[in-house]
């Protein structure tokens, strides 16, 4: 997945529309002083991808701007192998979700959410919002502010996917099953 643009309005500290365009292939860096809104942009990205538009959970209501309590809106354009998708979500007040697909289809509501989950391979968020166990592999790639030095919280599905990916990439070097048995053999020899 390649991010292409992110727009938000009435989202946390942003009371006026804000747009981040021109996201290209390669490394893109967002730089600015403290309290400029860099973490808020990441929160908007996370909400657009992983949170359910119709949720009334506390993490979702916390997306509202404190000054006017309007419904927060996030629009994200991202590219997959078959083209560019656009997901737009409005949370809390008059919530909606709209997914525009490269084949010309536009899906709304739960159909948009279901298709997004299928495209990106994560589970439906629970009643309290998206958590490590619903993000699957995305939890490996998604580091929230203040959590980069803690232990990685990997759900079983992500662990299995990671093992599978690593084994397929370096399986020949590690010897597949032989590579997995190696730590056991070393442990046994150390015990003797």
C-alpha cells in the first residue's frame, strides 16, 4: 500500500480543512515543531484505515474538536496494485463511510468498511475501537507515539504471518524445519 494524500477537517486540533498532498514513492517526512499536529495526522490516518465510522467508543469520540464538537472527517487516498482507492469517513455526528475504488465503484457504509478490511487484511474493530488483536500484521508496522521503546504487542495472527514471511525469505538459509529445530538442539546440548 502506498499513501497518496490525507485530508481532515474538524479532527482534534484541526478546526479548518487540512490537506497533505504529493505523497510520492520513497521516503516522505513530515517535519514541524511540537504541537503542530504531526501526531494528529497519524491519528487521522489510523482512524481512516482501522476505526469503524459508526463507532461510539471513547477513542472515536475523542477525535472530535474540543471547541465545536463537529463530526470529524478524514479522507485518505492510497494505492494498491490495481489502482488508487479513496476512503472518506465521518465520525460521531452523522457518521458515514465511502470507498471509491479504481474500477469506478463507490461503496458506502458497512460495505465500504468490509471492503477496506478485505483489501488490507485486518479484523473488524471491537466495541472499544481498533486494538492490536484486530490490526493483525498492521500492528507490526504501526508504532504509536510513546510506544516505540516498549515490547511489541503481536497478536497470534501477526506472529504466524511474520514467521511465514521470514521463513519464505530466509528459509533456505535457516533450513526451514531444521532452522526451527536448531534452538531446541542448542538448548538440549547446553543442558547436557
